[in-house]
C-alpha cells in the first residue's frame, strides 16, 4: 500500500468517487464518510457515499446524510455507483468482510482503492492509504488527510460537524486514552472555525426515545452480570429480549460501556443475538488487550481497549463459552 499522499495527483481533476464504510455504522464511520464526502465535493468531484446497512436514528441529523445510499435498501444504485467510480475510498474498516454485503463487489473492483482507517492489521488489498491504530478515530484521520493536501481552509461547518461527531463518539466524549493532545488541537481548530459542539452532543446523547430509556433500565436491572473475581461485567441480550422492546442496533450503542462505570470492573462484554448471528463487543480499562482477546476466542479484533467479535455457536452456547473462558483466563 502506497502512502496516502500519492493519491493526491489522481484527485487533481474531477473524478467519480465512491466512499463506503463498515456494516452497522457508528458515529466515526458515518462522520468520516460524510466529512470526506463534503470535502471531495468542494474539490469538484462527483461523490457517492454508500452505507452497507441502515444508519442509526441518532445520526440522522448529520449534514449530508440524505445523500447517502443504504445498500440494503438501494443495492442496484449502490453497485452502479461502485462500478462507475474512478476511485474508491474505504473508511473506518480494515477488511472487506466488515462491509458484509459489499465484500465481493469491492474484491472484484479494479479501480484504485484508498484506505483511511485506525484499526489494527489491515488486509493488504488497498493501493493507497493510511492505517494508524494510535489515532483516536478515523474522523481525526480525515482531518489529517485534508491538512496533508493543504486544504485546512476548506473545512466548513458541515465538515467540522462530521469530524467532531466521529471524534466525540470514538473517544467516549474525550475520556479514552486515545484522546491525545492532537485531538484537542483538532477540536480547538474546529471551534475557531465556528463549530457549535453543544447541539451535536444533544443530538447524540440527549435525544433518546422513551422506549430506549426503558430498555436501558431493563438491561441494567435484569441483564447486567458482574463478576468481581474477574473484574468483569457482561450484558447478554437474546433476539426475544431485543424484540420485546422493538429496539434497533443504534439503540444498543454504548451499552457495553455501562459495566465499566462500576468500581473494579476492567473488562466489559456485550453479547447480542441478531438474526442468525451472535455479535460481541468488548471494552476494557487499563492493560487488558480486548483486541487480542477478540482475535483469540471470537473471530474478531479492533483496538486495544475496544474491539468486537462474532460467534458461530448458538446464543446460549456463546454466553456459556464466554463465561468458561472468563474463568480460565482470569482477566485483571
């Protein structure tokens, strides 16, 4: 993979550009895709952004979201845009399989492909890119990408809102260790450009539905298990329980972090049964590497303190297996 700067000559004249991100996108995925979308449009390119699946409700306010295609609902238009593109940008994922539906189409595509991502161990399938696990978020890297092209002056309020959203959500409101001095420098720059951060915080954290709040109460009261011996916490939700409250995947955003708020808990896990899949999210504090844990036991990966995985066994068997692993490794 050549360095990201080498793609700039390809972008000196107007191009048709395709941007995508991972399945079940979060704030950083959509923020980085839309931040890049607005920037490239300002540079004179024709840009199509495609999300592999629907967007969570709490991100539907974002500027430009109405221009994004949802592959699950608009597959023909999405594939047409991919086939007609001159350049393909992939943001916030390091393996085509993370897009789920777009895996085969991306693999078959012959156009130049560009990666902007902060996850560990990217697959060697991109022509250009930057992969920096130390970065707080892919949105921080979109900001870096714009600056590398000497275009900081082009960052308007739309771009700023998108970048800030991804940085805010992926740093846990600036509390995770990845919140470096450069992150605060970025936010200061966006603020000097006129960014109003309070409305974004309200849209993300203070716009819950009544059902989502009641669902959270149920989860914390009935479904959260704490294992003091292992400094660990677990929330496991079956399809039946999720259907009981009619919540979407976006309504489960952040659930995995709640056990970490309990004194002594250093490792938190969320297990959810969705369709025919069992998904897992892992979070940790301190020196317990959940990325290694996810790769070793649950076909996953991610960051040192935040990762995900999946299981091929049933929901009940996965929960039982996780508890057995917990007793075997004694995380601290």
